[in-house]
C-alpha cells in the first residue's frame, strides 16, 4: 500500500536521489574502501552527512607517538630475540672462544701440576745446598723463613678475581711467584757457594789447623774446653779455651793465615789474660792467645800459619807460665781441640782429647 506524505515535489525528489545513492554506496562499499587504501599518501573518509569524502589529517604529535611506539616495540622484540638466540644458540665465534677458553684452562691445570714437580726439584736442591754445599764450606744455611717467605701487603692478585675460573688462575700465579722467588734466592746462594769454592784454598789456609805451641810429645796440653775449677776463686767456671804449659819465652805460633786484630793489655795487669793477641782469620774465625810475656806482631799486620806472634808468659790472672788459646767461630767460642787436624795423627788426637778432658783445675 502506497502512502503519500504531504511534502513538496522538490524535496521528494531530493530524498529519492539520496536513497538511490546510498543503495549504490552500499553495493560498492568494499570497492570504495579498497580504493581509499591504495590511494596516495593522503587518507580520506566518507562523511555520511555531506555524502562526500573528506581528507584525514594527522597531527605531528600523533605521528611522533606512533613512531616511538613502533621503534620501542621493534627494539624490545629485537632484544628478546637476541637473548633467546644467545641462550639456546651459539655463534661460530662463541664456539671458537669457548674451545679456546677450555684449552687455556687445561693448560693452566697442566702448568700447575708442572709447577708442583718443579717445587719438589727445587726443595731437593735447597736441601743439598743447606746440608751439603754450605756444610763443606762452613757457611750458615739459608733459613726456611727466608726461602719460603710469602708476599705481603696489598692483594697482588685482585685483578684475577673477576675471572670465572679465578681460583685456578690465582693459585697458579701464586705458586709461580713463590717458585720464582725461591729460584732467585737459590741462584744467589749458588753465587756465594761458587765464591767460596774459588776461595777454598785461601779459606783452608785461614782456618786454625795447628797447635799454637810446639808439642810433639803431647806433654804441654793442660786444661781443655769446658767447666773447670778456677785456680784462684776455686769455683766451677766455664773455660772457653785450651791451656798449654811451657817455659816463659816459648814461641807462640799463628794457627792460620789472618790479620792481627789487636795486641792488648800489659805485663803488670793482674786481671784477664794479661797480654794477649787476637787474630782475625776471616770466614767467621778468630783466635786469641793469652798470658804472653811479649808480642812479636802489631795491629793490622798480616800473618801466615806458623809465624811467631809472641812468647809464653805468666801475665794476667795466671798461676804459672802457660798459653791460653781460644778459637771463635761467628762470635762464639768453640773447642780448640777440633782445629788441630794438621798437626796430629789419629792416635795423637785421641791422646790429646783424653788429656784435655781432665775436669781438674785450670791455670787461669
């Protein structure tokens, strides 16, 4: 049934045209949208009120916001992909570096074991140096506190602690430093031993090795080294030398090469050794000759083994003419009986020891 509205003729045809246009628009809507999508950079939208396409304008702020959003999203995605890739996949360069790192760790481990072997060899050398070479040349052994001294002060290995395998690297570096120091000390010790070997002949001539008086029949030996009764105070006192009885004026000989350190005392002195001479033989040896009646040397004079340095007397704290003879090694008195090896046969040496061991009264 057709219903007619009382509207004007012109308005009726205007609405009819609009309805026709909308029908055609609905039919071709998809096609129109495609045309808009492929148009140039400018974008358009359809305005249903005006039945026309209007150009879409985008502000600069919106453009920048979209750009930053796109870039940030892309960056985050790229980082995530890189993390996942590096976590589960290794690049050729990473594989090469990993193999090289493993090879270096193996070499460090082998180096540490080799350093242990070198340490054992060095310990053996040090033992021979202290107990053989230095004993032969009568030199003091090098204390272990010097040979094994560590490295104090600041942490020398702090720069190695950042490595993933820092314990092995640091341990190897420490052992290498210690062995280097021990090897240096040992090389210096061998330098000293070499000098001592080159001076062996001179040293043998300087070491006290004969008796200070002529004593072929072994009758002049009196009190020896050790505790004896003091002849005046009658108390037990340590006797630091050996006494030789002989008439006043008997010649006294230097027992080894050396330099006269000094001539001391005077004939009127009633204390100590009266008049005495001290010879510095070098190599830590000194000898003392006490109760002399006269000197035959002066301070600073060089003497040879067997030279006459003075004459037996009865000066100082003495109860009869005799020579008090002492041997000092590195500042400490030692038994002179150990230094008569050039004068005595084994049989004579045993006889001399028996006489010197008499614990009776000393002569000074």
